[in-house]
């Protein structure tokens, strides 16, 4: 029983026409984890599973393009799917922003578990390990081990953080690559060449770029990343599936 990563949204910072912000479905057998909940991803999630079958939610940080579906998911799960105590793993800041957005308690529907740098936790057979990245709010990259496979996700980060922090033997790295090469260093996000370099230095087997800005040149990003990585690179697209 392997691990499948399904892209629910991959646009960086905002969604372009027909797109969705950051969100991914991690599935292994009957375990289904929604990783990041950017705008548009709740609808796309239901293309792949019923909300009755959602096991847990994990949120990397409190920027709205990564969590803004949580209040809507709270309504759907609690009022229409009769779900209660759904495990949600996220930072303290994300929980507070969700509480404000809901205007009250969230605890009946969401069983919130606060995570931070070096946190580890399990969702059935999926083992998560967190590492804080280079980003203006507390942002957690994730390493996920399941059934002998390893998936890693940079979340949002600048180049001052290294994917090597997540440890060796990464089978697939999903790395943000928000900015053009000319924007390197403007803000704590990666360019495609920086993502490629980080993946090469971490020794990952497979690199997939995500969080590219709508309208950006994906072919150019691919070429920059592939040159720095020293191998082929893939670009995330909505509903793409990656098997580990």
C-alpha cells in the first residue's frame, strides 16, 4: 500500500483563471490527509474523495492562500456531513486566525493539534515530521513517511532554508518555485533554480515544482530547475497524481 499525492491546487499566492491555491491530498489505503487548504481546494478535494472519508487536515502556515478554505470546511463537515473532532494539525497563528474567521469556537468540529518546528505526529500509517522554513510567519515544511516511501513538501520558503533539513532518502520533493530568476531575494520565496539546487543538495529522487505564479512561464521555470537539479523536473498541475 503506497502513498499517492494528488494536487488539489498549485497556484502561488493567488489563483489564476480556473485554478486553485495550495492544496494536496495524501492517500494511503483508507487514510486521506488534506495538506494545505488554499482557496478552491475544497471543491477539488471532493473530486477525489467524499468528505465522509477525510481522515485529517494539515496546514503549513497562516497565509490565506494555504488555509482560507478551513472556515468553509468547518461549515461543510459540521453542518452537512455530521463530522466531529476531525483532527487538524497547524500552527498557533493559523488556529487563532481560524477562530476569528469563525467568530467563535471551532472545537466541536475540529480537534486542533498545534504543531511547530521539530514536531512529529502520526495519522494512521503516515508519519509527519516538521521543520520551520524561511518565511515571514511560522511556516512548516513537512516530511511524510509511509510504507517505506518518503514525500517532502517545502511549503513556502526563501533560500535561507534548505530541504536537506528534512533528512535523507526523499523519494519526491514538492517544492515551491514562486518567483522568476530576476526576483531572487526580493521576498522569502524560491525561484525555480533555487528549488532545483536545493533538491540536488538534498539528494531527492524526484522534483515537482509548485506554487508558481499564475501566468508565469512554466517552461522556463522547468528549464531553470532542471539545469540546477541535474535531472528532469515536473510541474504540478491541478488533479495530477504522483505515486510513491
